[in-house]
């Protein structure tokens, strides 16, 4: 723990603010909060924030919003939970945390990935925030489903459900080594009943990428899921054009899934 004389490096106003934020166990602080609580003028607050940033007590998240690190954390700070940041950018809740960020969370892989993927309807950019790599990917509204809200400290964070993340795993498979590995994970979770099959089928049937729906259908059928359970997914591809996963039109036509299967896929 940092010695008490660390407070001597702070001015009286700074000491008061840091003590109050520490007492309230604040993780994220806005300028509006500082103004309201401490009755600061814009000029005073600007100087205060500048000094606290320089001392690494406040770290910028976005304009007017900062991560707070109490003095006890030392010069390296406490860091911030990576899931607390995305909600700050989307007050309309038009986002979800997903893709490889959740592959370890749900047990698809033991690997921990360095980038936090934030799917949303407004922003497309990559940014380092509080030392964490974020990739904001803009997607159409028809891909916003199969989501749930979890509590992270006092914040509500929107993430993809396990079933929806399995769908995204097939679509976004490079982090686990490609489509074969992704299909193996999906098959394992289905056979071992580690997911809700009904929800999985419903999520797959709504996914707008037709080839992804067909891949999932083949995996589920190969995992002994009945046609009765697969009906929504089967119906979703019934009137689609015949697909090929390899680009070759040679092979056997699977009429149910409207896809050509060749030797490289067996």
C-alpha cells in the first residue's frame, strides 16, 4: 500500500476529491459528477482534471468521462473492468459485447483474447482505452437479437447469450483457428447439452448470413438433433439458392440444407 504521505503530493481540493471518490468506491467519474458534488467552476475543474490525469489518478475513457484509480493502487493504478467501458459509449443501449471477447467467458476456449469487440449500430473504429484494445464494429439492426444483460459492479452490460455467441463463433471463427475448430466447439456444446438447443436453433434461423445458417444446420443434424427441432432453421433455407462452402460446384447436393458437400468437407 502507498504510504500516507502520498497525500502530500496533492493539493487540499485534490485530497478532498480523491478521498471522497475512494470512500464511494467510484470506478468511473464524469465531469458533471465532479461539478455537482464539489461545486467547481469550469476553469477550476479543468485544472483539477489536468492535475489528476498527470498523477494517473484519472484516466480518460471518452470526453468528460474518466476511470478513477485510488492512491492505494500505487503508480500503476487499479485498472478497470473491460466490460464497464462499452455502456458509456452507448446510452441508447444499441450495442453488445461479443465475438471472441466472450469465447473464453462461455468456455469455448481457454485462450484469452486481447481485443474487446463491441458490436453496435453507430461506431466503426479501433481504440485503446485505459490500456485496453477495443474494436467497435457497426452492424445492421437485424443482427441485434439473442442478447442478455449482466451486472458488472453497479453497471448493466449487454452481451450476447451463449446460444447467440455460438452462432457468432461459426461466423467469426478465425480466433479459434478456423471453421473446423469452431464447428467442433458447436458440436461439443450440443452433444454435451451445454446450451439450449431450442434457443440455438431460433438464433440460427434469424441470422442474416445464409451460409452460416446452413453450416450450423449441418452441424446440428450431425449431432443427432431431430428435424422437428430443426424445423425453423430448415424452413429458413428452404427457398435459398444452392450454396457451396469451397467455391467448387463439384460434390453431392444436400437438398435439405441447399448446399453442395464435397470430399474436403467430410
